[in-house]
C-alpha cells in the first residue's frame, strides 16, 4: 500500500532546468527536492530520451541538508544551493524547519 500523499505535480516536471537536466544525465545530480510529490519510488521519467527511475522518496528538513545533499542536487555546496533557491522563489525564507520531499533517482542505461 502506498503511504505517500497524492502527487502535486507530474513527474515530467521533476527536473526541468536545462543545466540540471544535463547534471542528471552526466550523473552529477541524483536527487531533486520539491515542496510536493512529483513521483513515487520505482516510477520512471525521461530527460532528453534517457530514462531515470525514482529510487526513494523521503522528507527532509532544510536544516538537515548538508553539502553532500546540495551536491546530489547538482550544486557545488549548500551555500550555493540555498542562494539559488532564494533567488528563484522571491520572498521565500530559508526556514530550517521547513520540509521538502526528496526524490532520489538514478539513470537506467540500456
């Protein structure tokens, strides 16, 4: 039985920025944090004709994020990730207790 909430957006919108698509294809990006659920574990999606599979879906507090988490998001470190998120979402505050849904994924080759 699925214990996750209903999706808030289609999985095709999970990774959409061209630089992040390229980072996922190259293997530098292996997760995407979102406010809502875009895909469930074992669900697949395509980026430029390459198939990826969601390997896990977990909640994470922004305050628990590390540099390694930011690197898995495709950024050099947590400071760069935080700065970009705040620029993209005008008026947003970096609330350490806010939680996001982290979609971990991997490329399926062949």
